C-alpha cells in the first residue's frame, strides 16, 4: 500500500494503478462501515484508492470540525489489511488554498433533511467529492447507504457533471444492537450509547408497520416520534418518510421511500435510515 501525503505525490502514484480503479472517500477514524466499502471495492476493482480527509467545508462553524476524531496511523493499518493500493491524505491548505472560491452546489435535493438542518453541508460535500473525482479519476466510487441523502446527491452530481463513474452504494453496517457504525459514536458516553439505539428501534418500528400493511406516512412518522419522545436523552432534528427520488415527504408509501431521521444525543448528532420496501437499493 502506498500513501500520498501531497496532491503531487498522489498524481505520480495514481499513474501506476491498473483499471478499473475503485475509490472510497472517507474522513478517517475508520470502522467496519468504511472497511466494508473498501472490501467491496477490492473485490470488484483492479485497484483501490481511499482518501482520508476531514473536509472542513462540510462542517458549519458551530459543528464538530475541531473535535472530529482522527487516528491516521490506525486508519493506515486497517486500510492496508483491507487491501487498499493507494491512500491520499492531502493537507487542508492544498485542497483549499488561500483565496479558494469555487463551489459545487446540487440544488433541490439538498434543501431537505440533512440539508434543511445543515444548510451549507452539501455544498461542502459536493465540492470535495467533485475535487476528489477530478484528482482520482476512478471508474467506480463506493459510498455508504448510512449517508443516504449524500449518496443521492453524489448520484445527481455524477449525472449532471458527466462524470464517467459508476456509483456503488453499500449497505449500512451496524453494531450488534443495531446502532449504525459512525466515527461520531466515539463521542457517546455509556448512557448516551445505550440511548442511541433509539434511532434503529424507530426505523424497525416503521419496517414492522410496513410489513403489517401500513402505508400512511404520517402514522409512520408519528410512530418514530413516539419512540423518540420516550427516550429522555434523544432530541430529534427530523423524522422523514420521503420519496426516494426527490426526497419530498410522502402522504402514502405507494412507491420506493427513504425513511430517515436525525437525532441529537447529548452533543452528538446521529443519523440513520432504511429503504421501503425493505431490501430495495438506494441508488
Ligand atoms: P465518512 O468518513 O463519515 O465521511 O464516511 C465515509 C463513507 O463511509 C461514506 O460513504 C459513508 O456513507 C460510509 N459509511 C459511514 N458509516 C457507514 C456504515 N455504518 N455502513 C456503511 N457505510 C458507512
């Protein structure tokens, strides 16, 4: 495994990689969710590129950029074990040099859910993903369903900007009790960690309702709100049952839907989602 710590080193090493190249963008502090993407890329591609870059432009000023967990040495060990060929960890000032002024915005799809709660988030995401696609020039890119709206935004970015890249969206990897793996889980105290299972429990409740024939989206959203209200440490930001194409809220689940929620547990903001009907792919 090679590690490029500058963009120019990366450009030189990128030339040595066999096609097709699979690319996994990450912000590091890796867990099994990230590694499932790397392993899938390893199984499907001749070479595997991973970026480890905590992207400041997707954090608002009041968010957790300064605290975001980092452990590059551990990440590199895990990436090597998972079969990565080339890692790029560019310094922030080379990605966003003094006077940086160019932004990529995906409209509409980014106005709701995560974008409604974090208005500048997806401008940062779309910009870094476009910049990394230009640098890495992969044939395939691997993203997690955990960040479902992000995957939909990337799908739109690929289509609208004519990137010749196949998007692969991989299933959410969970802890044994259902909590979706996330680098931010490291912030949780033991009490908060126990409370955090309420996200998955709420989604499971909706899946059960759906399996029992419920199609009324309001009743589904209310079922999630009820479970969240019963968890004293949980402060919901939103619950949603939305059309998976444009993320508008549904009245009736008569087509493919994204059921998602964002919840603050203490100072930690967690998200999770499932697709209805169960087992359907997101993108
Ligand atoms: P991040 O480091 O949080 O930016 O995540 C990097 C990539 O890993 C994104 O495509 C995420 O959707 C994906 N990812 C994060 N957590 C999980 C998880 N629990 N299961 C599957 N993919 C995940």
